[in-house]
C-alpha cells in the first residue's frame, strides 16, 4: 500500500476557491466526498489544504 503524504495538488485548491467565490454557490456549504482513490484525495485535502475548513 502506498501512503500519500504530500499536500493536495494546487488545481484542487484552485477549483475549491472558484466554487467558493461563484455567485450562485454558498461558499460555506461546499462539501467534498471521495470514493476509492478519491477518499485519499479528500482526506489529504482535509489535512493539508489551507482553503478547506474541517468541521
């Protein structure tokens, strides 16, 4: 099993910021869900990202 320890890719953070600032989206209500490999990406975003807030 490979453990990914590096921070999430900048394009994912950029995509989050674009969604957060879109006038038809409530920025504080954006959720992220991952299945299979997406689970590791989602967890990495939650741990390492400067833009994602974990509640």
